[in-house]
């Protein structure tokens, strides 16, 4: 329970009491009943003011109402009835401030990317990060975070994969749900987004994704369903694209049949900024966001009034949406927590958490000859590239956070003045390494001259090459190669010094043509406000790496379901915009996903392809053994032991590997376990039957028969198989 800040001001701190604002006796407590009372008192104009929002990001300060912080957008409230406005901020990595332009010098804790968060396989720390983000949003005058990016990573070249958790519905659903729960614990509404199948940026505003219902149900829809069950997000954000020919923000199947009728979702649907194409309130869209992004005054104003006048929309339709919005506001406590920007934030604990997330999310992909951790006796350490003398990179676009301490480097993107800038978090790996190795000489070369870097590498005990790739909204990668000449740089350096370590700082998987020459590789993702510290502590052994891949690293583009990024051969985005260099009449793109519901590791398994690194993969500085798997019905138990000489975290992963003779691969449970040397522990999991089932004739069918399970250290390193017989088929909605 939070004390609304104005209340706090009226108490001497020593006597601050947890005093909830007095509810007038006539006002019912139950959000639904309260919403009904408010609805009955509203004028038509007040109702219409709740179903449409404004685009704050591009507004001048004087256009914004006084009590609205400048973020992504805002929705007017109904002050007369005590219904607060919605002050909306992005997003999943912290309180966004794109390029630092929205609110100059307004700093927030920049969390590691969602791929890094998922790489922890630690739902508790992801919820804790959500609480921090929610608290900072509140303190900055926001009561709505556009977070919970849980689109499955179907497209390894996708520009926004750093804003999504994983390729697996269970991992994404759990992590997304827990992030939402953390944010909403601070009386801040959270979304889950982008509903549905917005897996790439190229052509996102007009692409039509074709997919069968069964494939959707068993993959992307299941991720949203799990996240909504766990997090109870106040709002679901529909996406830019079409699904099976119909824009998602006017897609009755998705918004009414699935979300409402099947799942009983009782929050409200908001659009993405610029994703509305009609007065689609009857089709399930409750609130148009950032109306100017759609058209001058949006659809849910003049055109909606016109539809009401014509009778194609009724006031019952409007009332239904207003009820959903207002009941959500009440249910999350927003009406009792007045917006109050400029509240003090104690960033220190938030930054420590950001560092812990990064430390747990760093993945040791390779460590031949135990090159890592770097020996304390190393006397000459050469660091090359990645702007590692300045900081660690971050992704671009609406989710971009202006970090605590300010960006240490801000690079323009040619042709893109505002929307995308390459920001670096003020946590330089070089400085952090000097702290970790006070006796060593830690040198830096920027890597722009390969000959010079290779010559310097000859003289070093250890060489650490930071390889980076900038991902951003509106842009997809065209291939899986590291940009620029980084591959050549790594190859040249590793050729002259076998003690070469590569630290990847990417938003996507990358291919590694130099891998046979490089004994150790870390994946650090975008590691956030204290990422340099986290990376250095893993390299020195102060932290034992425990991250596991939440997405597959293909060995080459031709291993992927879509070897060529759909549309990339015809569409070239105009940098930093949602526009394209092709006329509107040619803006057509159909995307099919051959993998269907077998996203990521499931595809590689069923196709018999061996990726470079598998989903769930990650090494440690210690060793683990697991076994004793027992599965009875839908509960499993197993043993995990730390067989090495230092404390570490194991991540037990339980996979369904066979069903009635069919070979398949599905993560059905996971558990992170911190174990001291020699310690062993029994793990327990309960399996969601939907992960064992197929979607058949509008329901889940879990067929009777023989099921095979195995415990794994990754999707393709599995232990003994256990057989379970389920007597008869079970159907469930
Ligand atoms: C963007 C994004 C969405 C974001 C919204 C507001 O275009 O697609 O994720 O929340 O607009 O900035």
C-alpha cells in the first residue's frame, strides 16, 4: 500500500501512518460497482474523452496539461468524478526518455534489455525490476507504463527483439506476467504488447501475418494468455500489423473472441500509436492512443461521433469501453494516487538491482581451456572496440531510457535526427576492469584500425574484444553478421593472441565466423545502467555467470524458417520513421512463418538442424549434475547438485520430448537454483497442461497416451528420458 504523496506531506515523517484516503461512504469499494456508478454520472463528452488519448511525445510543453508529464501520451480523466488522467510512458526497460529529448536531463534507471532479463531465468528479479520501474514512473508523474513486450522472437533479425523476452511461450509469458505484476504493485497500470504477431519492424504498419488459429494458440497467443493470467495487466496494446488480413486493432477474432470471450480479460485494449484504421470500438478496441499518430484528430473523435449519429456505433458500445477503462483505473488504485511529478528517487538501490539483473543475465557461451575468469595475475589486459572506454550500448526507439548519470556517449544515426540515437550507458567496461584488476595495466584500443589493434594484441596477456550491434525500433537487421568490420577485427586479434575473449553486446543472435579461434565468448546483451560493472565482475570471476539463452543462435541465415527477412527485398525504411521508400499503393507485405507454433528451438529440433548455440544454453565457472527426474501426472521432481568448487546458479529446464511416438521439444518448466559447492537440492515443477496439448476444434486437447520428458541444460543437451502414461484424452477451453 503506498501513501499518496500529498497525504505524506501533511504528516510529520515520524508519525506517517498508512492512512488510506477516506472513501466517501456512498462510494462502493468494488471496482466494477464503482465504475458503474461513475459511468451513470458521466456526460457523453466525458465518456468520449476517455476512449481517446493524445500524442504527448511530439507536443510542446505548453500544449500539455499541467499535471501531465511528457511521455508517450496521455488520456484526459474526469476530474469532476475523481477519475485521474492516464499519463503514459514507455516502457519495458525503464521510464523512457528517447534520446534524452522528451524530458531533457530527466534520468531514470536503465534496466538491461528484456533478452537479458529473460536470460536470468529468474522471474523474481524480473518482478523486482518491474517494481523499480513502476516506482520511478510514479515519482516522475506517470501512472501508465507501456511495458510487457512479449511478442515471441520469431525473427532473429528483428529490430525490437531487445524489447522482447524470448522465443518460448512459457518463458515469455512468465517473465512478462511478472514484470507487469511488479509495475502494477506501484499503482501504475502496465500493458502487455504488441497483440499480436508483431515480430519484425520492416513493413510493420501494413504487413499481413498469415497463421492458423492452432499455431497462434500454441505459441504467441499462449504467451499472452500466460502473461495475462500472471500479471493481470490493466491494458493490452494491439499492434500495427494485420493478422489473417485484418488489422489487429479492428480484429474481432483476437480482441473479442479470444481476449474477451475465451480468456475473460477484463482490462481494456489500447491501440499502438498510429495503429488505428477505423472506428473499431465494436471490434474490440476500447481506447485510441496518441490520436494524432493515426490522423489529425484520430478516429475516436469526429468519426466516432459520426458513427454514433449514424447508429453504426451505439452508446452501449461506448459505455462498454468506458466501463472497462474506469474499472481498471479503480482496480489498480490509480484514482487514489494523484499524479505528482518531481518526487525524489533514491537511485542507488535501483542501480544495484540493474547491475544484479545484468550479472544474472550475462551468458557464458564458450570457455575453452577455462580462459575465463581472467587470472588475477594478468598484468597486461587489452580491451578493444565497442566504445568500451565510454560505456555499454542500449537499443533505440520508444523504449530508450536516459540513464542515471546521463548517457556517456550519444551518437547520431545518419539521416535520423530525433527518433533514434545510439546511447551508451555511463558504465565503462574499461574503468570497471581497472577496478577488478588493480595490479594490471588495462589498455584500450578503439578497434578502428585492425592492424594497430592486432599489433597491440601481440603484447597483451589477455585481449577482450567488445563486439556491438545497434538494434532499434523501425529497423531490422538484414543478416546475422556483426556490423562493420568487427568480424575481421576479432579474427585478426585472435590470430595473434589465443587468449582472446569476445564480449557480445547485441540485441539479436549473431553468427561467429571467428569462433574456432576464440576460446571464450560472453553474451552481455544491452546490459543497462551498470552494465560495465556487471561485465567486468563476470570476467574477473567476482560473479559466476548463470545466464541461459532465451533465444536460439542460428549457425547461419539459411537455417532459419525465413532465410530472407520478409519484405526486406522490397522495402527500405526511411531511417527513424514509420515510412518507406515505396508508394502507399505498393505497401503490401504478407508474412508467413513456416515454423508455425514451433518457434525457435522447436523448429531446429523438428527440422534436425544444429544451431550455433541452443535455447537454454549457458556455462558456469562451476559444474552441475542433475538427475532423478520423476514425473507423476503434471508434477515433476528432480535433483540438481553443484559438483564444482564455487557457488553458482543452475537452471533446470524440463522439456516434453515425445508424445505418442511423435518427437517434439517443448519447455514445460524451469527452475533457477543457487547452489553452494557440493550442495544438492530437489527441484519441483508443475506442468501447465496446455504445454502438453494441441489446439483442436476450438479447445485444448491433451491426448491420452505415452509422453516422454527429459531434464536439460539446454534444448539440445538433455538427460535421461522419463515415460509417463496419461490414461485418456482431456479437453479444456
Ligand atoms: C511505439 C511502439 C509502442 C510504444 C508506443 C508509444 O511506436 O510500437 O511499443 O509503446 O509507440 O511510444
